[in-house]
C-alpha cells in the first residue's frame, strides 16, 4: 500500500545485516575492470559517513534486501543506478516522499555527499548501496519488486572497442525487466547520441518492455529530472540529451 506520509530522516535503532560481499556477475553482463579514485572524504563527510552509513547504507551482498525493514514502511520502490553525488536522487526523492529510493554508486565520495545532503535536507526515503549495479539487481532485488529503475548518464564508453563495457546491454535490460513489477518504469537519460541509439534498440527489443511517451499518460513514478551541472555542461558542448522511458508490460 502506498505510504501517504512525508518521509523524514529517521535513524533506525538497528542497522541492517551486512551479509556477504557479492561475487562479480557472470560474463554475460558487462564488466568494469578498473576504476579511478574519486577523491578522499573531507573531515565533515567522514564524520557523517561514520554516523549514518551503518543505518542508511550498505555494500553489495548476496543477501536479498528486506526493504520494508530497511525503510520502516511498505512503499513503491525505485532503484537508481549510478547516482553520482546524488543531485537528481535528492531532488526526485523530495518530490515523491511516498516513494522509497535505493541509490547505487561505486564511489564512496559521491555516496558521502548524498548522505550529507540527506541529513541537511531531512530526507528520509533514500537508502544507499556501494557496489556494482548488476550485482545489486542479481542478488539483492527480488523479481517483480521495483516500481522504477533510473539510469541517468551512464558511461558511454565511446570507443568502439569498449562498447562491450556499456552497462545497458541486452542481458542487463532483461534483468531490469525481470525486477520491475507490471507497470514499472525504466527511465534512461544520456547525452551521447550513439549510446542513445544503442539503448533505444536494446530496450525496444526486450519483449517485456514497451516504450512510452512520458507526457502522454500517468506513469507509476515521476520522469521529471532536475537539470544537473553535468547536463548543463553537456548541453553547452552541443550534446543533445535523450530521455528514454519504457513500461513493464
């Protein structure tokens, strides 16, 4: 049942079980083999991390999430893949307090920035996972449990020899479709024309998804994104931003 109250930041009395680290997904999914450091935490971020992460965050594991226990309520659930520093996450969570959001990101600094913002804005309907999105989808999310999946500006891996590393391949789209409930929404945004064409082709080929015009009808979640600094830079560079939306049949 959809929760009707505004979600304020409340620290649970007990943190969720940490579980076991998730093994890397099989070869049928795209693999990222190396990562760049995204910088260390400031003193304030470190203190916030130590205080809030045990309750609001966890690392990717092989344990399926009990989201009702983690959020303290039963509400529509959205998974955001690659939240970065959480600008869109925070704004969209504030606009939909009756929706619970799990933000997935590989880099601690981005998650720490989001944690600080959640506390400052007293936003209580967001939880965080540090790890690979495919691991989270495969091991932690039950089939048919998501009302929405958001993937904003994934790495386009523009060189042809690197296209196999792109996240949104047929196997990943199939996995997302399996985790969406009927009527659930997949919302993707990219500023790379070639990747947009690839994503459109792969998404349209998934039989459980149906492309939809977000302005033509009421969807299960909002598809109105805030404009971020990254998006503004992309537009200034002359790169068109493409939003693609599908519904689970």
